[in-house]
C-alpha cells in the first residue's frame, strides 16, 4: 500500500466539478484507491463517497492505493489536487 498526504487549496475544495475530475483520474488506474479524512475512508472512484467527506479548502487528506499501479495513482491524484485541478 502506498499513501501520501495533500493539502486541498482550491477555492471550493473537493466538491462538484473538482470531485468529478478527481474521480475520472482515479478511474484511470487499476489499483484500489481511497481518500481518507480524519478517521473516515471512502473509495476514491465513488462520487458519492468523495462528496460525503465534505472536503473543503484548507483540509489535509490522505490518498491511499493498493495494487499494481498504486504509486502512479497516488502521485497523479496528489498532483491533480496540488495544481488546483488546473484552474
């Protein structure tokens, strides 16, 4: 299993449009991918799961993956968040 923490710094957090981009990127990978906020962990490939975490600007989340492309998956998702979803 591979994981990294990332600070969410875009204006609206991980809601609506950014969450959709995040899930689309997660679905490009074969590994199981999760997002963790505090003690809750949800499937990163599930829109409802990601939205249910209520991730807002300024929060630090952990992205975890397990599988054949786990490192690439986590790094790609961290980069997506770090670059504010290319906004």
